[in-house]
C-alpha cells in the first residue's frame, strides 16, 4: 500500500513538497491518508482520480487494468487536478502557460549514448515538425543559447526531477514561461532507457516520446484520451498527432497561417494561377499555348486579402472569377471577361462574415456562380449569383459549430446539383447538398469523428453519378470516400500511409471519367500524388517535386485537357512553382512562374 501511495504522491495525487515548487501546482487530493499502509477513503479518492485521468473505469479499486497501468512506463510530468472532474476526464488540457512568440529555437546539450547523433536529432526534429504542421509555431535548431535545451541524463541531474532507472519515467519536459526560469521548455530524456528509432521499435521509440514531451514544452498537459500523444503512458510507437492533440495546441496558439493558391482553366489552351501576396494583394499569372507563361500582375490592391484562402471559377471560356476573404472577414471578388479584362474588386458578404482560412466556389451552369465559406462561429454560409439577378444575400446551410476553421470544398456533378464538404471540430467529414427540386438538405457525416486533421479537404466529380471527397488524417494518411448514385456513400479508406501528408493542403483533379488524381505536400516539403484508374484502381504514391519544394499549406491543380495535368504550389521562399504531366511524356521538372517573395508562405 505504501508503494501505491508513493507512486500517486510522486505524480501529483497527494501533497508533495518537491512538486509544490512548481508555480500553480496543487495536489489532486488535498491531504494524505492518516495511515499510508491502509486503503482508506482518502486513498480511494486518489485512485478514482487516477482512473478518471487515465481513461480507466473509475471504480476506486486497484484491479488488473489499474495495476497494469501503474506498471507501465510513463512521462515524468505530474498529473493535474483540473484535468479530472466529477463528470469524468477532460480531453486535452492546457497548462496555462504558453510561449509569447511563434519562432522558437532548440539546442542539443547531448544526444545520448544509444543512437548515432544524426538519428537522435532527426527523430526529435520530426516531432517538432509534427507540432509545427498544425500550429503557427516554427522551430529551428540553434548552436548555442536557445529556448528549449534537450539532453539525456541519469538519476539526479540537477533539475529537481531525478530519473529512476529503466522502465518507469522515460522523460520530462518543463512548461513554457512564466516563470522565466532557465528550465522553461527544457526536455530531458532518461539515459537509462534503451532508445530506438527502429520500426517497429526495438526499445523505447524516441520520436514518440519526443512528440509527447514537446507538447508539454509548448504548454499542453496530459490528456485522458488514451489514443492521444499527450496521454501520460507510453503505448509504443505513436508518431502522429491525433485530433485531441491538434485541438489542444490550436486552443493555445491558434491555427497555422496556411498560404493560399488557386487555379483554373477556362479553355484547353489556357491556364491561370492566383495567390495572396505577403501584403495582401491578389496576384495572378496565366499561360497560353501560343505564348507560354506571362508576367504576374495584381487584380486586387494591398490589404485586400487575409492569408489562407483564395478560390476561383470559370463559368464560361470568356469569363474568370477570383474570390477571397479580407482581413475583416468580408468576402470579396473580382472578375475577368474577354471583352473588358479585369474589373474592380467588390464585396459579396459583409465584414465579419468569414473566418480566415477557407473559401470555395463552384459554377453549376454558365449563368450561375456560388461562393461558400466558414463563419467565425462555425456555420457554413453561401451566396450565389445568377445572370438574371446578380448576387443575392448570404445564408447558412449548416448551423453554428458545424465546421472547424480552415477547410471547405465544393463540387457540382450536374447542373441541378451542388455539394459542400467540410471538416467538423471533432474531425468528422460532413456534407450538405442542394438540388433544384428540393433546395438545401440537412448536413450529414461521411466519415466519423477523428477522421480528419483540420485544414484540408478536396473533392471531385468524375461523372454525374459519382462524387469523391479526400482529406488528410491526423496521422498524415490521405483518405477518401466516394458516392455513387446506385449505392450512396461508401466507407472511408486510405490511399497513402501514415506520415505521408502534412496537414493543411490537398488537391484533386479528374482529367477523364475513368481517372482521378490526389496531390498533397509531404512533411518534408515534397509534392506527392497518387492516381486512380477504372481499370487498375489506386496506385502507389510518388513524388513530383523533391524535399524542400513546397511550403506547408497550399497546393492547387488543374486539367485543361484529358492528356494534361498541372500541379501548383508555393515554395518556402514565396515563389510560385508548377510541374505538369502529359500523356506522351509523363511528369516534367518543376519550374517557377513567379519569383521569390511573390506569395505569402507559412511563417
């Protein structure tokens, strides 16, 4: 019984003088048992809290499952009372501390004895990259003084949190300032463990533990979601963030400032690319078969657009539209006609209409155009234009709380039909559809909670009786679901394995009725694709641009003919790059169509 008491005291369930030095810490149970050798009501209260915190049945008994967890390796950061309520555990929990800036540095004091230094550094870098991909944070390794110091240590190593040998506490990481102590953000691994980067792990998986501990260093506490990275106990290899982890980090720092690029082809011999510049202009460049790519130019002045959302459509060969979200949440548009060129930007939804980061468009007929966006309270709103009446008034097609910021997609598989798709706050994929006969219906799910990471969804319709939706899962898989008129929606499935895609960007195209392509940006900045043919199904993903090519968060595609496909992205230095495929020659080499600094990239 004393061993149980000592364990619970060590991890914050009883008063602890050592933990009392941590600003803001208090024990889960306010007083110790009168006799630590007896299981009394006070001990039962602590056990109940432990069970609630860690996703166990809260019965107050130390049964086989509780005992097994007590003997499982875990993080050394103590548990907190505000993570457990009488109604049960909370999911992600914020420590109450955060970094006051988004650009953070880290430095390795040492890299441990088990692994080559480059392997250890790469595993930790991978963990930093995972958090950076879903937040506005940026991490860089420093050769000297830094925000976060990283090292491997044994036993008492001078920080007041001594390690205890192999197979109990694996590591710990200190929360961000304040207080602005020299330990804030520092990450310490237990040298007595056997660390590995093998797959499957042949010891303790370094990348998984680093991912968890860095979460603490950014301000997250332990989660009671047993599948989350921030769950206190080690469960083997867990190298990708879950919806719970992503929701937690974004609750502290907000959403990643994804960049934006959009494309259209209004005729087989013409292609346009559009983007948002660092000063909020809308710029475009266009290609013609006769002259190739031209020079970029502006179609909306500085300050017009917030970073993160632009959409385009062509409802006829002599017409092109661009749409964007302004810094004050208006929806604005500008249009081009062959006879008059570009006009002046104007508003189709008032200030406060849209949350930053997502807009989509469609044209289901030459005399009709729709724009769709996510509001600050999570509604899906739309406005539409008809040649006879012009723009109407915005209205909602999904209620408050429906959508997480950052991703909406649309398609029209027939002139009398329109679909909108989005990612819900809990990671479901939802849709609503309009028919000319019945109008808008009620939203419904096509993929369950936890399916999608915030920030990216794409759609295509390769035939009037077929619709596809594509998204990036929290673990970096690329997933899809499809609808057929004969069978309705099917079950989601993967077309690229875990770790394939960074959150925030996916694009699709169908260059023929028997062909579909999906494109995404890998965590290392490669541009990847996979394709489906009616004859062979889905193939294996492959790269069309090397590591470091693309900034996270923006990719666009178009097919101007059945034997041609283009992909466009923003490079880390703000260039606009593209690569193209032809049936005769396959994929070519990437090249630039706008110089460095042209587009706002992820900071």
